[in-house]
C-alpha cells in the first residue's frame, strides 16, 4: 500500500522524476485484480457456462495451452497486460508493447499486450491528451505545434 502512496507522491511533486514506473505499477495492480477475478470465476480456465447458455461451441480455454493441456488462468499474465495497457493509454505510445516484451521475454504474451495497448491508446487519444502533452500545457512551456499540411503539393503534379 505504501508503494502506491509513494507512486502518487512521486508523480505529482515538481521534481523531474519518472512517471512511467508509477503508471506501470498502477496498471499492473488493476490487471492483477482482473486476473484474480477471472481466476475465481473460471477456476478451470474454461468457458463451460457460456457454451451451456448459448448452445454453441466456444473456445474451451482462457489462459494458455501447454503441451495439449489447458493451464489455469495466470493472474500474472493479466498484470502484465494491464500494466502495458495502462502505460500505453497514459503515455499515448505504442512502443510500450515492445518495452514490455523486452522486459518479460515472453513471446506468448505479445499478442494480448499489443491488442490491449492499441485499444487503450485509441480510446485514450479520443478522451484526453497524453500526460506529457498535459504537463507542457499546464506549465505553459514552449513546444512545436502540430505541422500543417504542406501547400507545396499544388505545385507538383503527382498521380
């Protein structure tokens, strides 16, 4: 609990410090909570209830398949995806998925991480600017504005 309090303090003090690790920790905590809930709701890692209700065959696993057997739901994988999604939504960068892949070295998690980062980045870009853009606007720092489309295109004939 103390780490989260210090994460909030570190990300709000006017000292140049990193905001990536506190955001990463908060996202991992949310992902871990979702992973634990999924582990409670689906202890065998199967969608048995959904196939009974809707009377059609659905994929029989949530989680990972190793050697023909279905592994139980691994909350740590959800924590990794949650950390990547939250970090991607706050920073508005897609490179977070590469950073997470390099940190974990798990190729099995790269597809869920990339999907989560892309979706969270798309939703966050619709709602608000990134944390770095917000800091620049709040502190009224000079920055390069968005580049307007070039007007030199009308002088060149391009098919």
